[in-house]
C-alpha cells in the first residue's frame, strides 16, 4: 500500500514538472515578444500562471484521494441528542422518576424510560451526575448477580454505554455488550443516554431476557478516568415490584429529601410528638 502511494506521488510530481517545462517556451516567447511589444508577453504570462494555478490546485486535491481515485471518507456530522419526551410516559413508554415532585428527564435526580421497538427495547437514562448512570435487572431487590447497563462519562467528554455484572457490591465489566444504536451526552452536569438491546437473548448468566419481568435497580455516581465508582447514595432506589416491558406506567419515587413528612409513620410520629408537647410530662 505504502509503495503504491509513493509511486502515485512520483507520477503526479512528474506531471507537474512536465507541465512546467511545457510552459517554458511560452515564457521565452513571451519575453521576446515583450521586447518587441509587451502586450502579448503579458497575456502569455497570465495564461501560464492561470494554467499552473489550476494544475497545482488539482494536484493538491489529488493528495486527498485514495489510491482508487475516490476521496477519503470523512466523519459524518454528529446529530444533536434528541431530548427525552416525558409527555409519552405511561402512554407509549414506561417511566421511572426519582427526585422532587413534578420533575422531568432534565430535573429528576434519576430518570429512566423504556419502550418496545420491534425486537428491541429502547432505554433512556438521565441523572444529575458528571460520572455514570445505570439500570440493573434483578430477580430480587438486592445488589448481586445482576445484569447492569451503564452510561459512563469519560475523560474525553464522551458518554459510552457499557455492560456490567454485579458480583456482590461491585460491578465487573462484561465485554459482551448487548447495546446498540447508542448515543449519549453530558450537558448541564447531567449524564443522559439512549440505547437499545434485544428483548430475547441466548441464555447466559450475565444477560437477562427482557421479555421476563425483573426488579429494576436505579443507580448513579462519580467516575474516575472513565471508570465507575461507588454510587452516590447508600441505598439506591429500586422498583417496588417487578417491571414488565409490556406494561407502560409513569412511576414517581420521591427522593429522601422529599420523603421526610410523606410516610404514614412520620405523620403518626409528628402527631404523637405534638400531643406529648401539648400535654406536657406528668
């Protein structure tokens, strides 16, 4: 390949030299004519300069052609990341929102959506982090022995979709990655991504069949040099019940900051303390 490329350059240089030598008589003739009458000499010089400029331009362009004579391919333009639509939640896709009441894909602490597209399931994930956001598929509500898909923000500013398998409390990256049609972005201190994976897969311990129902584990946290580290909260949120990709719901889970006075136990405790303070101690 390298030898043929050098040969092509030599032939082009030879053509350049021949073009220059072929134009030299015109230059000499132009010089003689200039002595007798400068107008014709200047016209010949302009014609020569124009011809040389055209050839040089073509030669420059040829340097960027492949040996077969076709231009080298250029990277296609990157389409902007399409925003996640929350209006479709509970209708054409299922959603989980974790954060303050009324939050969306851009304001929730954590957001996940899923929908079936042919033989695939499309997932959309977003979290308030500069590191990684993930979803795990589990047979119970505990970490360990889980199939995990994570979107990781690396040091180059890219968001990559990776496949992990939870072994106890730590995640082991699995080279076999079922994700496709991957896209991701890091904006406004959020990692957001979208990818598809097949509904059915060959039986394997580290990849689950999504046509079955699983508990969904939601996690996010920092990354160091593109590698995930421990998640941000000690007890990451988990779906209350197993999730079926054939049923679309819009489920909101208040984060810890908004759970303080929402549970019946907390309300009962407040009533008891109020009564105690009003009645006083005996």
